[in-house]
C-alpha cells in the first residue's frame, strides 16, 4: 500500500522561507498526481491553498507556492508570518481515491 | 458565496447507523463532484468517499468500503453519507467538500461530529 509522506513538523522564523514536501513510499510524485495543499488551524475546517501542483486558490497570498522538487511535491512559504502557524496537508489524486499525507505541523518562531 | 452545511452527527453506539447530510448553496450543485473527509481526534485528514455529478459513480476508501455509502440528491442540493456498522474508530469530525474538478477539494463545510461509544 502506497503511503503519502510529509515531514511531521517544521519550524521557520518570521520572515523566513520554508519548503514542505509530499512524497510517496513507493515511486515519485508527478504532476499527474495533481498535488494539492491545504492549511488547517486547530478547531477549524481546512482551507485550500494550492491545486494542480502550483495553482493558488482564490484569495491565497502569493507567498504560498507549489512545485515539484525532484520526486516530491513541495509547498514553499516565502516571508512566513505568525498566522501561517498551522497544520499543512498534501493530497495526491490516485484516480479512484485521493490520499492525504499525514500532515506537517508548522511552527513560526 | 459557496456554503456547505453538514448535519446529522451525534452519539451512536457501536454497530449503529447514522446518515450525514450536507446542504450546498452558492453554486450549481449538480455540476461538481462532491466528497466526504473525516478527522479523528488529534489525527490527520482522511478522504472517505466521492460521488460524480449524477450520483451514478461512487468511490470509497478501503477503511469504510461496504459500511459507508455516499449519495446525492441534485434536486435538493444535498450530499449524503450513510454510515452503517459504526465502530469506535469512526469517531471523528466529518467534512463535506465541493470538488474543484476531479483532482482537489475546493470548498469545505465546517464539519459535524460523530462519536461512536457505548
């Protein structure tokens, strides 16, 4: 069974840049997986950030960007702000299923 | 404005059933794939089910296949999740989501809590 992998936690300084990744235990992530990224703060519903690898959802600041880096999907936050402290989830499209990664808890300090 | 309002959650005993509903407003419901996602306490998000535009094609995660059934009523702009043979591990917040095309989740409801306990 293929599992989607994410870093469990990451830390970034205010104003800094951080790249979160999304991989597969077997194989490489490509644009055909249509990687998407979601932000969630405790007690709230998820918010869609990025879809189809690198398209920002409506209203998402341009400090959030998506890409494929090597064999993984990546979410880069440039100029991190305090309210970026959240959980971040990637999702890969597998035709008959959509698979979430385990999420990355991002701390801004 | 797109709005998704889930209902039907609550406390149920193991082995019991619940039907969740999600009323959609602010978009042409029949034009979009719809999905259910859940989040167990302190855990990550888990995709559960998807239904195509007409309701004729459905997909379910292995963890709920044979127990949960997704459906939709386009005349009522409503998405459903029938949950049978509930287990303690089904305890979670259940979210409905509008599909942004086939490949991603576009909008999310606020969720409804399901607790399976005796």
